[in-house]
C-alpha cells in the first residue's frame, strides 16, 4: 500500500541524510570555515575560528546542504553538528519522497535485485542533475564572503531552473520522439540563456581557487547523497509488491 511506499522513501531519506553529514564534514565544512576566516579579515586564512554570520546560511542555500550554524545561533539549540544532522535528515526524507512520487507518476518499476537498485541510482542521478548540477552551471555553490545577488531573485531563478531541468530530463529519458527530446534540451538550456541573477560588484577577498574547490566539493558531496538516496530507494521499493508500484 501507499504506507509501504512512504516508509520505504522515509527509510532511504533518513539513511542517506545521516550519511551526508560525515561527507560534508570531510570537505565542505572545512572550506566554509576557511572562507569565514577571510571574511573576518584574516587574509592569511590560518584562523579557522567560526564566525556565525548570515552569509554562512546563504552559502548553504546554493549547494542545498545543511547550514553550518554555530552553537550560539543554532536554530533548535542542538549545536553545529546537531543542526547539520537534523537538516540533512529532513532534506533526505523530503527528496526521497519527491523521487518516489516521480517514480510512481512516471510508471517506473523497481524489479527485485540489482536491476531495481540500478534504476534507483539512475533516478537519483537525474535528481542530482536537476536540483544541483543544472543550476550550478550559472549559479554555482558560493562560499561565505562571496558577493551575492538579491536572495529572492536567486531563489526564484533556482526554482524555475530546477523545474525546467527536471521536465527536460524527463522528456529526454522517457519519451522516444526526437521532437520531445529536443524540447527537453531546450528546457534545460533556457534558464541559462536567460541568465542567472548576478551581483553588481563581484570583487571579493576570497581566492578564486578556494571558491572553485568549494563548488567542486559541494557538487561531489551532493552527488554522493543523491546516488545513495536513489540506490536505497530503488532497493526498498523493489521489495514493495508490484501491484502497489505500478
């Protein structure tokens, strides 16, 4: 029944969200702390003390991983690590439910065994491309201290890009007509032709190499998350009776 599908999605989301936290702390969080040292005026970049600023929250908005809030400004009093884990669990469950809904609406079936897992991984890869990679072509993940365009404009552009990219991926992957495949490519490219909102002043004290390293680390970390999420979802959904997944 639908309850089994929801439980499968929630289980996949919780596991993937929990696994996301050590992946973030291995590479992404140290780069954020390094960037904050520049933001605090330490040009040498050796002071890794944490500055609890709003820009740290804004940087998380672009790579869609948990905000790295400090203890003093923790939203629920759980501290930096606790808030990161909580946000990752919530995001994992939300994205898992989204993938499960897309699979059901698209008629994707998950056979038992390896094939079901592979289909889940492919579904996760499509989710990563739509939510992470496609927007990053014009609006890459940004570190604290980097110049930002208007927040509402960035969020609006991001949501439109995700929606168009998801529709484009669906047309390319599911439909066989070349006209619809071409339409899918057009949908993916359209928001980048229009252009993402950019700040008026792009000057920054942050080294370009640090920004590039962060963008790469953020995309790699989210790729790990989405592939794991899709694989787990495929594995769990393959155990749901076929009449409930059709």
